[in-house]
C-alpha cells in the first residue's frame, strides 16, 4: 500500500510503498486524552527528492492502522417538511 510522505529536506511530497513499521507500541493516550499511534515509519528506499532515508512518526502520516476513524459525522434525520 502506497503512502504519501513529506520530504523533510525539500518539503515536497512523494509516494512510496517501500517502508517498514518500526518501534510499534500501539495506541497511546496522553495526559490530554488524545490518542496517538506510537510507531515509527521508516523508508526502505532513499527519498526520491533528496536521497535521504527519512523516518516519520506514524501519527504524522495517513496511517492505514488509523483508517476507519470517523472524523466528523453528520447526524441524519430531520429531513422533509
Ligand atoms: Zn527527502
């Protein structure tokens, strides 16, 4: 599965499917009650934009583990005269 990564050097975006999940520690809740995914995503190939091998916090990326979380759901009903 391809993810979109931001280049930490140039600020550009690129797609890659060559990454690995490292330091996976699951979902952690902080003092403010916010849940974040505690894991690191490391590129297995050099960045196509700058050549470095970036590493990201999973919470900063559109991670597949977080898919399905309803951000904003509109209440239905109250339709019609
Ligand atoms: Zn880069």
